[in-house]
């Protein structure tokens, strides 16, 4: 009897070990450590994704709301459903959205052996290629469940496995639109990939998601001040992604400590207050507007907005000036309405990128503080982190930043009457 129990125990342990290697460990790496998948993106903003469609009852309604809000999302389609709704698949693409694969059937990876996993994902690709003319690059496993075979399949097929960093648990019918929005916004920040469903789940659950969609978009844009952007992933190695996230966390910590805030979801500037240390600043009429020890408004470039501005310093500088022209009217309006800046007479920034700012109405003054070299060094790191391809060009910026400043009166006079829109 004891020998029989021992054999049963050994078999059970062996089966568990095999299951752990095949399913549990891959799941741990993918969902908890983000290794083997993308839990976030690295573009400025937030991305919406939808699973389990297409669904003729709901998907057209989601497309209508997204079109109304001018938002592009990624729809992870179940191929077995998609082959029955080819016109709906075409409509998703015609609306400018990205199509990803959610497998051929909505089956959890833990329940599928290696060969079955491989074959079903191949079949999903074949069907999506037939419907759209190309294979999706982005894939998401049903329920997010993965196994070792799926990870190998993604690697050999060159697919990007997409996870998520915020969801509203919207597949449950008891999740009201308010609870969906609340749960997601509490977990949303720069780079978040949001999981929603335009089909599946409890009967009627997509109705709640549909009702939550417009309030969610407005909350993210107006309250969190984050843009909603299409799903785009850089060709970065894991160490590169880790390095970016470490730097990003440092910047968030610095912004909180200095109380530096965003203007809106697309403005290239952020704003704070600081104690001025530098030479006296005089306005256009020769009046003193700032001397050492005075409080001034401090303008910061929103570094995350540098992603995608260009591949060299010249292009980055040109696009930064272009974005500045769109952002300054909104900045001026924000300052005019914010009581924190009522008594502030000067606004300034310290930057290596200062060519062309005089055309925007700013003055340029030498930065004479002893930490100029350190600030210049840190700003070069920023440019290299957010635009690694421009690494060599940063040497052209020199080592010492300049003080770029404008009086409050001049800022409001020049920009307050202009159209307050960062959309152009």
C-alpha cells in the first residue's frame, strides 16, 4: 500500500512539474514580470484594446463612439467569429483601427497541448490573412492565458504578445459603467494598455462597456491629461525597456516633488513654480520682473512627448518648435485662469534646445549657476533615453544650457487671443 501511494505521489509531483513548466511558469513571467509580452507601450499616452469580437450586435456601436471621440484602438478578433463577419472586419479597418489576433477559438492555453496550440494559432493567422490581406503582428491569448508552446510560436513567427496594464472587469454583468471607468482610471498612466470587451462575457455585459466608453475617454483626456493613441510598439530589447521604465519612474518622482503639472493631454509643456536664482530680468519696458529669490513660473518640456518627434536633433528641434506654437496658446490660457500664477511676472525654462525660441517671443539669457554642467549632462541623458537614435547628435548641443524666459504680460498678449487648441 505504501509503495502504491509513493508511486501515485511521484506521478502527481511529476505531472505538476510538467504543468508548471508548460503553463504556470510562462504565466508568471508574462503577467507578473512582463517577460515575453508587452504589458504597456512606449508612445506618449494610453491605448484602448478590445477583445472577443467581432460582434454584429455591439462592435458597430463601439466603432461609432470611437469615431465620435476621434480615438483609434486595437481590436483583438477571434478568427472563428471574424470569418462569419467579413464586412465587420473591413469596417474596423476602414475606421482606422488596428486588428490583432485573439486566436482561432476562445480557448484557454492551459487546456491545449503543444501541437494543438501551434495549429490553432496558425489557423487563426491564415484566416486573418484571408480577411485582411496580411497577418496581424499583435496577438493576445484568450483570458490572457499562455503556455510554453504559445511563447515559442510567437518567437518563431515574429509576433508580439500583448498583455494589458488596466482593465475594468467588464465581462461581468454586475460591473456598472461607473465602476468600469473608476477601476480603469485608477490604474491608468502613461503607457497603459487598457483591456475592454466588445463581445463575450456575461449576457449583456458589453452594454455596460459601451455606456462606459465615452466617459472613460473623457476622463483619461481631461482629468488624467493623457492622449489616447493607437497601439504602436518600438523594436526595443528587454534591457532597453527596463532602462526606459526606470528613468520614467525617476521623472514621475521628480515631477511630484516639484509639483510640476501637465497643461492638457497633448501639450508639449508642463508647468510649476520655483524660486528664481539668476540675474535680474527686465520686461520690454525696462521694469524689473524677477530677481534672485522671487517666485517664477517654470516651464518644462514634457519629455515623454519627445518620443516620435524625430531621429536627429535638428528634426527634434524643428518639431518641438512646431508643437510649441500649438501649445503656447493653451499654456497662456491655463496661466490666465489659474490662481497659482496670479502674481507671477516671469516664466522661464532651462534648456539646451534654445535655437528658434526668440521667434516664439522668448528671451535667451546665459545660465550662470554652478550646476549648469550637471543640468546639461542630465538633459542629454533625457534626449538619449527618449530618442536613442539621436545619441550622436546630442554632442552638437554643447554642455551648458540657457535660460529661456518671457514676461507674463508678453506671453498673454502674444498667445491668449490665439486659438486654444493643441490639435492644430
